[in-house]
C-alpha cells in the first residue's frame, strides 16, 4: 500500500475532530503516514484549491470530511494519476440542492444558515456543531467534542468556506477521476441526506458507496472504528487492483 494519506477536515473544525480516526488508521496501518489537513484560512474561496494543491504532497491518497471531501474531490480530478485514490466522508457532490440534484440540503435552508452566520458567526457555529451531532448515538457528547475541535480562523475564511459549500459541484470531477473511490455517508445525517448515497451511485455506478446506519454527520468522530476499518480495507483493495 502506498503509504501517505491526506485527511482534510470539515468546515469550521480543526484537526481534533479527525484525530481519533487518524490514530486508529496509524495503529492499524503502521506503514501508513496519516496527515490531518486543516482547510485554508483564506478569504477568497477561489484561492482555496490552489492553496491546497501547493501544500499537499503528490502521490498520496486524498480523503476528506464534508467540505474537506468536496475539496479532495476537486483536487483528485486535477491531479489525476498523481492521486492514489479518493475517500469522502459525509460529503455530497452538491451540498446545496439543485434542480438536477435534489438529494442535498434545501437551498432555502442553506441560504438561511449562511445569512444567520453573517449576522452572528459565533452563535451559528455553535448551532452547526449541534446539527453535525444531531441523531448521533450520544449527540450531546458529540456536540461538546465538536465544539472543542473548532478551528480558530478569520470570519472571512469561514464565510469563504460557506460560499464553496454553496458553489461546488463535484459530479464532473468525480467522473473525471478514474482512480479508486470510496464514499461513506451517515444514515442519520442532518446536513447531508443519506439519499445522496443512492444519487451518487446512480451518477457513477462503478464507485464504492456505503451508508453507515444510525450515525450522524460527525461520522469520523462518532464511528471512527467503523470508518478506519472501511478505509483500510478499501485502500488495500485499491493497491491490489
């Protein structure tokens, strides 16, 4: 197995939210170097992908949670053969619903959230932690863990991340990237509907897609054991193909 995995965090959260998963991956795959990658803190959303491309090494596996997965998708398509494979966690090709992609957060709900963030960033970030943990096995504990893992960065950078959540459409990037792909969704996700899993399979029947039942959007934190097992098995298969 080629030995480097770049794991991109989600919107508003820092490395701590992914550390339990990263530790399990390191323990179970001692040959594997796992690096948690914080998202850019730039106020210009158009510069994010270039910044990541310059910062992340080539010839590595790319994985990401939520917005991190959407950005990993774009980067994998850009890099082509220089990306060993792509793994996304609770990451919708289109986070905000579109006429031709309804299996997503309703556009009006997203716009209301974005407007609330611009009026009260701190309160809205707390609300986001609650949404990410909603319907988890122990939602209250999950929400506290997410709050502790919040990324401290300029409000302009957080707003840029929301702009990307609204604008990114990863469908063509997923189609262009011909390397191995694994996309894991959560059955009780309050932000990315589980129906996105079937929509993705309908779009790309040849990729691997699975839904982790009874799990929230905080999937890599809540179900780190299951996710580590799935990721390592997938990476092993990718190396054998």
